[in-house]
């Protein structure tokens, strides 16, 4: 009976060692995944900041484009006026 109990104890100890190694592997994988999660969070924050910067630049470019369009229209009107004056003078 003692031998049978010792055998049971040995099997349980072997099973415990297997479970301990499985636990260690899972903990290591969890640590790696946590690191990857933090990296992805930082990348997401950086991407959001870049998107905001690009949006602001886009708005600035659109405003500058509107200014240039107004300036071009004024130059066109002045050119047309000068052309008309030149034709009249000729």
C-alpha cells in the first residue's frame, strides 16, 4: 500500500512539474503579448497624432489655396482691364 501511495505521489509530482513548465511558458507568452500590446498602443497614439498633424496641414494648404485663387482672379481681372485699355489705346 505504501508503494502504491508513493507511486501515486510520484505521478502527481511529475504532473505538477509539467503544469509548472506549462505555466511558465504561458507567463512568458503573456509577457510578450503585453509588450506587443504596449507597442501597438504607442503606435496607435503616434498614428493619431500624425493624422491630426496632417489634417491641420491640409486645412492650412486649403486656406492658402483659397488665398491664391482670389489673388489669381484679381490678377486676371487686372490683366483683362489692361488688355481692354491697350485695345482702346490702339
